[in-house]
C-alpha cells in the first residue's frame, strides 16, 4: 500500500488493481474508498496524481474511471479545484435513522420487508424505459460475471435505480444504510473479496426481467435470494 503526503493521510488508502477491465476496477476501488472512509457530499477526493500513486496506474486511467463515477452521479468535478463527492448513498434528505443493538436477523427481517415494498413500488410506478434500464444493468453484470468479474459500481447502480423507480425516498435511504453497513463489514474482514458476490448476479437479471414482465412472485423470489445470500455472508464474518 503506497503512502503519499496530503490532507488525506489519515484515511484508508485505495488498493492497486489489475489491468483487466481496468477502468471498471479503478472505479470500484475509488467507490470502496468513498464508502470505507464514510465520505459525505462536498468532501474532496485525493488528486488524480495521488490516486494514480495509490492505485499504481496512470492518471489517464484514473481520469476515465472518474468519468464512470461521475456518470453514475457519485462525484462531480470542479475544474481547477478537484473532485468532490456528490451523492454516495443516493440520499437527498437530511433525515437520518441510526439502528442500535440490532441482531443480524432483525436487520434481515427489516430489509426483506422494505425490499418487498420497494419491488412492489417499482413494478407499479416504474416506467417501461426505467425497467429496461434495470435489465440493461443486470445484463452487463451477467456479461462481466461470465469473465469472473464483479462490479460494485454496477451493483450499486442497479439497486439505486430499483429504489429510485419505486419513488419512496424513505425506503431507499433505510435500505441503503443496511446495505452499506454490510458492505463495510465485508470489506473490513480478512477474507473480504469481490468475487463472493458473483453468485447473486443471475438473480439481479431475474429480478429486472420480472419487473419488466410484471411478475411479482418471481421478483420477490429473486430479491429474497439476493438478500439471503448477502446476510449469510455477513453471518460468517
């Protein structure tokens, strides 16, 4: 892990990446950095030079990865000032809920309840175009999975779009908090790695297709399988 002198020295660093699917891997590493350091809207990322040192890659590659994150709405660039966090959790409301003394099973029950409603809302309120965008995101996840590649960015974008088209920001924010807690917990474990999430990729496509086809039973089954797998992983950490 490289060390650089900057205002960000107290933060957890970014991890170097392999060259295969480089831009996607870099964007995932920057996304993980944002989550692990709990950066908030308005917080500044390290410079392109600093990130290229941490990631052991070129500034041009970092710049391309930042474009991916900017397209997803996670960051914004101020010319001459740097790169800043725009919306790391998809939240646009100051209301916050802190869950304390909850068991993993209780959190799973809460997320299942919220996700069932979110799926129902998305099915009823989402447009045909929005549902097709979910199918496209899930199809890209499946394509990458065929090469044994998993992307946090695509997974994040898929679920953000799902909750967005359900048009209930309260449900969106609560689920995001639970998902991010599990994400950070998994990243901090010694055995944490991206490939453990590959088995959930087919269910994402099943869910997207079910929403598109207005098949509630298949949609609920798919989201339950995704959640069950995720909480089973969390229970092992």
